[in-house]
C-alpha cells in the first residue's frame, strides 16, 4: 500500500503531461481545420478524456516507468486545403512532443524559482517533484519522437518518405502499439538506450540551475 501511495504524485505528473500532450495534438488539428478530436471531446485538459486504462493507469500504478494515453483522432481530409495532408499530419504529430518540451522547460524554470525564493525546507519538498516533471517530459518527448510507428516521430518520417517506400512503411505501421517498447528494450540491450543518457544530462542541468539560484 505504501508503494501505491508513493506513486500517486508521480502518476499525477504523468497524467497531466500526457493530457497536455494529447490536447496539443487536438488543438493543432483544430487550428488546421479538422474538428474530429474536438467533436469527440478530446480537445480538453481534462485527464479523464485521455486516459487509457492500461497505459495511463494500470502499468504506471504498478511501477512500469512509462505510459501512454488514448491517441487523439485526426482526420487529414478535414484539413484546410492550404495545408497538404502530410504536412498537416506532421504538424499535429510534432505538437505533442513540443508540448512536453514546453513542460520540461517550465519545470527547469520552476526549479530555479523554488531554489532561489522558497525556504529550504519547502524547496526540499518541491524540487524532487519538479525534477520528475522535467525528466518525465524529456523522456516523453524523446520517446514520442522515435521514428517508430505509431509514435509521433513516425508521422514526421511519413511526411518525408519517398512514395516507393510507403508500402513497407504502412506494413510496419500495422505491427501494433507495442512495437516501440520492443525496440526500446532491444536498444537498451545493445547499449543504445536514448532516454537514460538524457536523464543524466537533465540532472546536470538541474544541478547547475539550483547552484546558480542559491549561489
């Protein structure tokens, strides 16, 4: 029980981060002319609209260090004709990781403000969770930009992919949503995990920010 209680703040940060990520997809789709996500109630910052029972709740709750939300529906046929469909899909896809970069940046600023202006006892309580906000959103941004279907990075690849390679790429897209996690495990096994080194970099950055703030 203590383990589950300790997971709650981490889960809240994860849910909020995933919510902003999915809202960003929906908001850009709406700006481009597609109202599918809005009509289905997905252009909202209400976490309940985006929860996937397994990826947003069950696995993170029991300690699995990643998660996902329900994908936001996007219909490229609804885009304004000024925007090619593939470009519109690229912009919609990039909006999610971009939102995580914004949240991570806000977390870094928050670390500096808390370290500089709050009493040390309160700062010691808040800084670890701001660190979680930064690290989690860096991980989400990197993970979602991997060029592996169905991640956002695959939409970026799809925009630039030659027509001659589309058939094989579409077959890969049908492999299922667990393909990215299989690839991550394989990368980690050969020492090419892209996320762990990013954590080391963010920890150095946060340490530097705290040092400047209190110095």
